[in-house]
């Protein structure tokens, strides 16, 4: 008897791939190192009294301007906001005519930066995708961990099959 998951559909199969380059911090370009350092620094001003997990984001616009953000928590938990969205909404508010080029993300917990990179939550991926679509410019991500750093060329690598009104 066929189980629910045993269907064999012959029309086609969609395979999803993502390009993630794993590097050591020392291998980054000097500009990327500065952006990562800025994201690390931003973790220190996070307001995270509930999770004690401090996230920093540094957003580089195409003309080189860098804006930062960090997670802002609230006693009414859902009212808080992630670092990535804090930074991106600031960028949108102040530089609405500049495309987003790169976002660096770092996290600090238990008195140190995390060993392995954290990846943005689903809600933040959606917001980063909006920036990519809005300016028709790929948003590159640099996810910092002490032991390894992920470089992801565009947000669509992290959000395949994203919603579009046009199918
Ligand atoms: N957080 C971020 O700021 N960015 C992420 O990509 C994941 C999670 C925050 C939300 C919350 O304040 C804390 O980290 C713990 O989840």
C-alpha cells in the first residue's frame, strides 16, 4: 500500500541549490572585513535582555554608505525586531534612493562571538528580498562566525521559491 509520501510524479523535479562560500575571516577583502567588524561592533549595542543573544547587522549601500542595526527586544516579545530589519528599515528610511549591496551579520552570546555563523530568520529573509527586488540589485550576505564565515551572493539563495504575485 502506498504511504502518503510515496507518490511518484513524473512531470518534473525541481532541485534547489544555493551558493554558499565558506571562508575564514582572514580571507575576506579589506572592505568586507570592515563591514564584518562594523556588524560585530553593532552587537554590543543590542537590546536583548530576554534572549541574551545579541545580533548586529551592517548594511552597505551601493555608494558605500554603511548603516547598522541590532536586535531590539520588548517585554511583549513579538514587539521586538531583529538586527537585520532594524538596519534595513533605517536604510530605507534615510536613503530610500540607494540600493543595498551587502549585509554583514554577526552574533554575540555567552560573552563571545558565535563560532558558526547565524543565518537570518524567515521574516528577515523576506525583507532582504524586498530590498533586492526594489532596487533590482543582488543583496550579498556575509555571515560571520569566529570559526567560519559564509558568503552568499544573493538573498534568493536563502529564499528560493519566494512569493511573487506574477507566479
Ligand atoms: N535575531 C536577530 O536579530 N536576527 C536573526 O537573524 C535571528 C534572531 C534576534 C531576535 C531575538 O532578539 C534574538 O535574536 C534571539 O532570537
